[in-house]
C-alpha cells in the first residue's frame, strides 16, 4: 500500500513568534477602541448625528466577523505572518485615514479598514500564539491566558489612551491615531523579523478548503439558546458602552474632559477582564446566572445616575456591568465547552462567537435609530432598560436549563 500524500502546513514556533502574536493582538484590540474616546470630539468637529456615531462603531464589527471566518483557515494555508502583516497594514491605513479625514464619510472608510485589519490579523495572531506555545496543556493554557489579557485589557487601554492623548496632548483629533499608527508600525517590524514558519507535514486533502462549519447539534441546542442569548446581552452592553457611553458620561458628569469619560469605559472593560481570570473556578451555571443579575444591576445604576442626577453612581455602574459581562462570558463559554461533544466543539464555539459579535454591533444601531426621535441619552437609557429586563428574565431560565440537564436521562 502506498503511503498517503503529505501537504505542508506552516506553523510558527519560538519565543519571538509568541511575542509577535501577543503584540499583534494587543495592538489591534487597543486600536479598535481608540475611537470610542473621541466620538464626542469627532461629532463636534464634523457635525454628524448620534445615528452616524453608532453606525461608525457597528460598521467595523460587520467587517470583522466575515474577516475572522476567512482569515483563520487562510492562515493555515499560507502561514500566520502574511495575514498578520496584512492586518497590521490595513489597520495602519485606518489610523492614517482617521487622522487625516476631511469629512465624516472618510471616518467610515477608516473604520472599514480597521475592521479588515482586525479580521485578517487577529485570527492569525491567535493561531500564532497557539502554535508557538507548545502543544502540551500547560503551553496552551499560557496561550489562552495571554490572548485573553491582550484582547480584554487592550480593549480597556484603547479608550483610556485615546482620551488622555486627546485631552492633554496637542492636536487632539489627530494625536491618538498618529501614536497608535506608530505603535502598529513597530509591531509590524517585530512580526516581519519572526523566522519563517516551520512547515510540518499532514495528510493532503484533495477537496477544496472550505470556510469553518458553523452550527449547533440537536443535543446541545437548548443549552446553546440560553448561553447564546446570555452572551448576546452581555456583548450588547459592551458594544453599546463602547459606542455611546463616553458621550453619555460626559453629559451625566457635566464635563467635557475626554480622559474622564474614556476612563469610565476602560474601568468597565478592565473589570470584565479581571473577573474572567478570577471566575474560572466558579461553576459555569452560577457564573452565567449571577452575571446576568449583576449586569442588570449595573445597567440600572447607569440609568439612575443620569435620570436622578447622581453622577457618583457612574463608577459602581461601570464596576457592575463589567463584573456581569465577565461572569456571563466566562460561564456561557465554559458551559458550552462542557456539554458539547468534542467532534462538534469547533462548530459550536464558532457559532457562539458569531452570536456574540452580532450582539456587539447590532443593538448599537438600535440606539442610533432611537436617538433620531428621542436624543442619544434617552435612547441609551431605553435600550439599557430593555437589556436589563431581558437579563432578569433570562437568569432563571439558566437554572431551569441546568436542572433539565441534571435530571434523569
């Protein structure tokens, strides 16, 4: 019997590749949230509406989702480094367009370029982290922890850095994007210096490469509906906050200080990151259900801070929503990982992330549409109230699903 034909698969290895993957993830996710601190400034400069503000956020998410689905398997074929360099180049171009934009229309071009950069670079960078960490369980845990830190704390650092540079540096509309573009260039140089990927053999597949298969098998469909709905609500809060909360906080506090407004968003996201690391030993069902309740409480505090004129409630509101987001995300993902058969895990987790990204960008558009008739603060309050109510309705359903799974089979 003849030996099976082998195809070469490029796999990155070594400390340099690990550092390059981590630096790329951090640079992309920091840059993705830099504009969140500047939307109020950009609105004052270009005179666009609250709807345009929310669409600017959502358009990047709409580009990222298909980009991630395509770039991940493509990096298996051509290697991680080319996709990472392409992603960094697209994001660099987005920063430049943001800095030089003569009108609001060009801001959409910038966000689309940034979305393309995220889609192309993030999946390949995550894969490079996993490749270079070693295939043992300890190495893969190190890669997962590093990726979580780069993504979550990168999202928190982005608005904080953008707000500080815009508030206290020269050329407030330009400086944050110029600084980030310079950081992207440094990271691209680091990626370019990583050694070429090692090519490892695997059985050749005669069929054409396909996009990752998405779907949920019947055995976990009910669990997925509950976990997916929980995650949708949690990421809807994060998306809404990233798009409008700095502007809303400025209005609530009666301050035009961009750094203070951005710090509120950074506090929420950083809290979620710390909770994700600290809640890994919490039972998934308990984390998910309690996270929904805490998320609703945080949203209620945010609404109360504006409606009752109590600006000091902004801090506990950010802490509450951040804690709720971290618990829901950790619990829902862990629950799906446990109940899903290993052969179906990739498809289920991929579908889960698509649902999360839809939550990240979809409800934000609803805020923008409502703002046309009611104004941005009132629209944000209305959507926050709806999301909070959905969280309280869904929390007991999480426990009911847990009881169903534990019942006689």
